[in-house]
């Protein structure tokens, strides 16, 4: 019985730590899109990486994903760079997040014990609440508001 509770607590704490985990790629995507949205000119990879502080190579890979998914337009050449392909008012942070991470999974109890001693979640469903609050924020926050 105690092992079951320990496994549950470890599983839940591990899950909660992932609720707010945003990969470096998703962070680069969101920050880069915000930098590009605020600019009144084309920005190249070096400029975006310089403003965000991320590596040029990783930024370039993420920006190409955003181009491939039609969030950005790119122009090659010495005067080239990136510009939004849609209005910043039409793009939510969740739109950008999904390009990199995919859809958020529903957060459910990962208890794998057959004989759990509890009838209700001992953490009161915080993992589900955190996930829903994160989802709501990301869906409501527009790129133009950053």
C-alpha cells in the first residue's frame, strides 16, 4: 500500500513538473515570432537570435518550421529575412506552441496501481487545473499583445 502511494506521488510530481515545461524550441518560436511581429522591417536569423539570446543554428531550424507551417514568410539574400505571414492579432501563443510541441495532452491521473487507497486525487486534481489554466492563457494571448 505505501509503495502504491509513493509511486502515485512520484508519478504526479513528475507529471506536474512537465505541465509548465516548454521546450527550448517552443520558447524560441514564441519569442522569435514576438520579435518579428514588433519589427517594421525584415529580420534575418542573426538579428532574431541576437535579440532573443538563442543560438543562431537552433533559431534558424525553428524559423524554418514556422515558414513551413505558413506562420512566417522568408526572403533570401543579403537584404532578406522573416516577416509574419498572418496578422499578429490573429495568432495565439497556442498556435505557435502547437507547431513545435503538438496539442497539449489531457492531464489525467497516471496512477498505475490496481488497489489505490484513495477515492479522490490526493492533490485535488491540480495537474488538470494547471494544464487547463495554461491552455486557456495560451489560447487567449495574442501575439500582438506581447
